[in-house]
């Protein structure tokens, strides 16, 4: 986190760098089944509600975001999340900016909230929801300084839409959040995650593909014709010529 000298006592909102992949269901299931007992970690349940963007500014003020960071104006979306991991539950409100020009960086800021706040946010501001199971996969990446461990968040979306409905088609994505040098190595294929090497990097796919398969679009519209068309396009693109 960087200091902003123009605003005494305030800091710039933290940023993340992340690659997002589309993972064919057969590839995801094979990777999961190949894990050893020692590699397996308990899956994480995530319930993610997109909140009305028209209420963004009022929510920034309500939760004191503008009082904690100097660049709260960069945020363009807000969501409420329930995360259940190893029997422990966290509820958060999260503010995010658009992706920057490099397509992997953006600002984000989250705050813990109560069950009552979570319920009220979804009732008063919710415009869509996804529910998913997250599996944590691990591997190594080769960078200039040597071998580095990397974690992959492999997500299966189970329900999506407003209201959320179960998906008839298995749908998996994977995210890697890491420093830029590690993400560059992943893009080059300098890693041990063989199952990931043939998968499409959604972060650099065509805009209409990225948008159709984004969590926000899934939450608001569900999994329908645009999503099926995007997957069909990616599948066709991946076929050998």
C-alpha cells in the first residue's frame, strides 16, 4: 500500500494483479482427481452478490471508504460476499475498480460486515448473485530468482442469476493472484501446472468473451445463450488447425 502525500492520513487503495482462465470442465475435473491426499484442501464456499452500481457512491460513504483511502473514486463496482472456509465464515463488502490497461491490475478494498448488514445490502441493493465452490490448487513457477510457489483458485459456479438458478452446464474458471513477474512466467508456461497450459487466459480474450463470462455478468444475467456462445467460441479457438 502506497502513501498519498496529498491527503494527510489517507492511503491509496490496495491493488491486485490477477490472471483469469477459462477451464474446460473435463480439464478441471481431471486436475482435481489427480490431487494427492496431502495436496487436497477443504473446498471454500462463496456466495457473491453484485450490488446496484447506482448506489456505489452512497455505499462508499456509508462504509467510510472515502475516509480511509484517497482514491475511492476509482471504484466502479461493489459486492457483498459470504465466504465459508473450514467451518469459519466471513462476510464482507468489497469495492473494486475497472481493470487497468494491462488487463491484470485493479484496485480493491474490502471490509468485514455483520450478518444484518449483509442481509440488508442484498435486500436493498442486490441485483444478482453467484454461488460457487473454490478449490485451491498449488504449483511452482520459474522466475529469475528461482522456483516460486503459486496458488490457483479453481472455481466452479453452481448457481447464477437474479434470482440465482443452478447451472445445467458445468462451468469452471481459475484465478491466479500474484506479482507481475510470476504472472508473466505463468503466461509463458514456465510452471508446473500442466493442466493449466492449454487453457484460455480470459484476461486477454476478446472483450465480448471476457464480459459474457465475468462473475458480474453471470450474477446479473445468469448462465444463458451469451455464455454458451462464448464457451463455444473458446472451444473452437482451441481446436488444432
